[in-house]
């Protein structure tokens, strides 16, 4: 092999390495699951919600109909003293929250790199932060989406991701909520039966081209996916989902625990003690107990969500401070890991939400940094009985929704063609 041939071989090898690298990167991107997730310790509270001009709109889910005037507002804090050079991009996702095959131009009207130029500094807070906000861009088509926020024009160094959904109302949904028809679960579970009319969609394969997702209290972590229709009526273009083996069951759970840290000059609801020093503010919650053997009691809650605010006289949103909240669950230890979860931490069971057992106090304890507001929460056991410390009752009031996805034979991505939300009332 002469020098020219060696050079040609080396060039081909280099090209092959580049192509393989690009394919590996593309495969990694397509396999990535986009979740509500924070990747950097500088990120504080993150909220994404529809602008509805109603009270506590930040508690609403970021799910909106396509082509409407309703906008989504992204609002979040960076726990830094100075303004950051931040950008955002939008990712169109499949029904399973992996990136779809669509190009940006197929779902966006704008170039897919948005500078976050709207911000304000915190005022009179011990924890300094910068609050950013951005009205989400309009999209061309329905589907699952994720907004990805990053620093200094480096999209691979992600600060956080947040999900949202844009839907078309092309199918009719008629849900029925009841206690479980499976005898051994009837006192603990809630069951969702429903019918779906797809007359507005032309399909020769309704059993294979539709996917449904059932959620409880806007949670993705325990959503029911992969449900197959139990029957199809082609004459009326209707799919029935009426299962008999608890596939469509959720644990009823219990009404959520809550606490109020809108003020720190005196104790809010379920706060035992407040301590303030130059390092910051600590809130020690009233000691919790297991509710396993308690009788169900109907208590008004927020179904796991939270809202930000302060009741200090004359204070604004930017004067809401961050507080180290101390959780304490007095109970005997269990073999499984125990977590404190809620919408405030995206229902994550990780090192930031795990409780450690204190043998001296005989209780599980954890510390979480939260912004002033009112919060729902629960204790989750990572084992066969996750509601061990909460109890589970069919009477519990919960919010539910159904998302319907459709991908025709020639489609490159899933559309969201139906949405329904409803509440349990027993």
C-alpha cells in the first residue's frame, strides 16, 4: 500500500468515525426520556402553567388546546446573585416522551433557540435569586412537548426540563369512575372505565393506532399506559376500555398532608417552629404519624400541588424567601426506602427526597429547600405497599385525566387527539 492509498484509507476511517459518532448521538437523543427534572443545584422553583387570568392559575396543568388564545407561562428561579445568559428550546416528543422524528420547522413557527430576557431580582430575601419568565411559543401541531433550559448557548448542558401538552379534541371520551370491581381492591382502589368515539378520525386500525394514558393528580410517575381496548364497535366508531383485572385501577391513597410557610414571623398551619438567622430560615414541621390504621377522614386538600406566596404585610412575589423545611415522621423503621413527595419535587424518589431514620427520635427525617407558599405532600414507601404510612381508601378525592394519542400509518409522530379531566366524588 503506497502513501496515497494509506491516506485514502485513513480519510475513510475518519469519515466513518464521524458518521458513527453522529449516529450514536442521534440515537442517544432519540432514546432520551424527557421528564419534569432539574439537573443543576442553582435551579429553584420551576412552574409552567396556562395564563387563565384566574386565582392560583400556577396550580393548573400545562395542557392546552391547539389554536387557542391560551398561552403557557414558564416561570422559575435561579439561586444566583447575578443574571445568567439563559436560553430555551422546544422538543417535540412521542407518546412515550422520547424525541419524535419531526424537524423543528414542522412544529414551530420560530427558530428553536429562545433567549430568556425577562427577569427580576429578589427583594429583601436572605436567599438571593433571580426570577425569570417566558411565554411559551405557539406550536403548529398537537403532541407532547418539553421545554429545555440551558446556559450560555450550550444546549447539551441542561439546567432543567419541563413537560407540556397541546391537544386536539377529535375524539369523544365518556369516563366512569368507581371503586374497584376487583373484590380484593374494592375498599382501596379507584377504577376508570371509559368509551372513546373516534368518528372524526379516519382509521382502518383503531386497535393499533390509538394509545391512551390515564393519570391521577397530574402525576406522570404512576400513570397507567399501554391499556388495550376491551372491545371495538366499528359501526359506531367506538372503543371500549372496561377491564376486569385491575389494569385500570389506581390506589385511592389518602388526602394529602400539607403545611403553610407563607409567613415566618409566626407559625403557619402544621409548622411547629420557625428559626431565622443570617444563614437563612428553617421551618420545622409538626411531627407526622403513620395513618395506616386510621379511619378515612375527608379533608380538603390540593391533590398534591402547591402555590407560591407570602402573607407578610405588603410583600410581593419577589419577596418570597427560600426556607429549609424539616420533615419528621415518627414511626418504626421499615426495610424499604421512604421518600417525601409531591408536585413540589415532581414526585421524584431520589436523594433529594429520601428520609433518613433517626434512632434517637425514632423517626424518619429529611430537609428540603422550598420557596414560601402552601404545599401538599405525602410519604412514599419504595416497596410493594407504597401507601404504608398513608393508607389507601376508595373514598379519597382525586383528580384524573385521560390523554389520547394517535399515529396513523404514514405519520412520523404521535398527535394528542383527545383530553378529558374529571374528579372522584364518592
